[in-house]
């Protein structure tokens, strides 16, 4: 089996770590920012505990729906979240990526929240294919630029949302 390096990305936010962590772990916050630009959240159910899940549905401007499921492995408030990220159907069954049949079915995702002082927080995310075959790893490695762009948009959403909470 092919080995690969994790995809990693970080960004600093002008918000206290506890608030940034809450926005990543409370359904009322997640439903307001965690989606690609132009998408709306159509379902958000959260059971925040090791073994629990976040099951969500997104709808694009053209009406296309995408579903996802996160299964939590570790939660250390307000420092770290480790989970397995997958695409799913509306019932929460794990599926393939709707536009990329060789995308890994499972991604091990680690998010850390670093207090930078002065009310700023650095969020770092690491993604690594889990239980993936060579074709899935090749797809993952070929998608690094797209993941960078996707996370930039999601981080922009979080930044905008955080600014509405601190007025």
C-alpha cells in the first residue's frame, strides 16, 4: 500500500479559543458556517462524544445535495478534536464522494486550537486517508490544491461568522 503525507492547513482567527472551539463543536454554530461558499445547511445533528457523530446535509445553489458524517474519536476541549470524516447518504450510511468515486471513504481528521494570546486562536487541520487503497491515496494526493481552496473558503465562512458573534 502507498504511503502519503497528511494534508495540513492552518489559519489564525481574531477570537478567543473557547469561542472558536464552541463554533466547531456546537450544532447551532456549525449549521451557520461549516459549508462551502454558496451552500446552505439542510440538516445538522450532533452527538459530541467519542463514538458520537455529526451528520449533516448541504444543498448547493443548483439544488444538488451532499451529505457528510463525522465520527468522533477524541475531544479535548478547547484544544483538540480527532474524528473520521466521510461522505454519507441522508440516513448517515457511509458513501463515496458524489463527484469523485476514488476519493477515500474515510479521512482521519485532527483539528487543534492554539491560544495565541490577545484573543487570537490558531486552528490547524490535518487530514490523512484512513484504510485507503492506492487509487484513493493517489486521488487524495492529486487534490491538495483543491483542498487548500476548499478550506480557505470554509475558514472565510468561520471568520465572517466569528465577527458576527463579537460585535
